[in-house]
C-alpha cells in the first residue's frame, strides 16, 4: 500500500480532530490483483516481474547484436557488466570469478531494480520489503554455494570445507564444528535475506510515515511549517533511499560472491 493510498483513505487533517493514520504492517498488504484457485497474484509480484523483464529486456537489447564500436545502450550495458565483474567478482573471487559474472550481474540488477520500485510513481513499493522475495534470492545463492562446495571438493571434503578448522585443540573441535555448521549452513542464508529485507522494509516505512505526516499536518495554521518540515524529510529520505537501494543490491551481490569464493577455495 503506497503513501498515496493511505492519504486517500485517511481523508482528514489534524484540525479535524482525526487520529493520525499511522502506517504500519498494512502498508505492506495488498489486495490480490486476481486469483487463480487459492493463488493470489498481488502488486509486489507484478513489480518483481516488471523488474525482471526490465533487466532481461535491457541486457538482451544491449547485447543481442553487439558491435565493435558500441552504441549507447550497449555502452551502458558494458559499464554495468564491467562494474560487477571488476568491483565484485574479480575483486573477491579472482580470475575464477569470470564464469560467475553473468550470475552475479543478474542478481545485482534484479535486486537493484526491485528496490528502485519504491520511488517510482504508481509503483511506490519495493518487492524486497516483502520477506519472501529476499528469502527466495538468498535460497538461490545458498543452493549455488552448496552445489559449488560439493562439486569442487566432493562430498567428504565438502563437509570438511563447511565445518572444519585445522589446528584446533581437540577439546574445542566439537564446539567449533557445531558453530561452523550453524554459521555456514543456517546463519548465512538467514542473514543474507534479513539484511536486504530489513533495510528495504525500514526505508519504505520511513518514506510513507513522513509523506502521510506531511498531508496530516498541512493546514492554514502555523502547523503548515511543521508539515513543510515533514515533507522536506520525506524528500530527503527518498534521496537517501536511492543510495540505500544501490548499496543493498551491491552488498547482497558482494556477499553472494564471497560465498562462491568460499565454495571454490580449500577449507580453513
């Protein structure tokens, strides 16, 4: 639910003795656009599909017929691809990371465009603020991490790569094995999902809060100045959110590359 929807439903100002329509979890609930049996297709799903189509469509258009002297679209695509390749894949994984650049580039731009939906008129909602989307992305990264671990090292050495640290005193071995298992198998995918979700959830909530407050406080009285301050904060938070949206996509992709690097290298 966008700030615009909340304002429309509120329909009152502070001078009307109306209670402040504080946004809450209802800001993240949407009525189904349509249903197929028991499956409800909602606005966040639509925005995620749109983000996917934008990413796929852009890179297809940019590289479908590549030229030696790139046009504008191809140049922008090359800049984005090179950014992920040099700043993330090769920086973290090394030369082995070249084969994973398409995967990491897809993740980066997909997450980024889903985040950007938060500030696009009409859309005004980041799908990544719904926990299911970060969980699905984290699961994809985790499955890739596990697959590469066992493909590279085999089953026995793969298990060792996940839980074993060389040179430990024997009394500490059981404790460290349990802690390493929790960290690598349970904590990693959980924190990867929560980090993205929590930042986008909080950012969207703040923007909605200040936007609704601007309308609620807007009266002919002196409170108009307060409403102006709230509106200025809403604009500032929107600009700040632009940075956060990029950083969260970058951090998510960076952590994915770190996990891939750990899967390809020998254990501790």
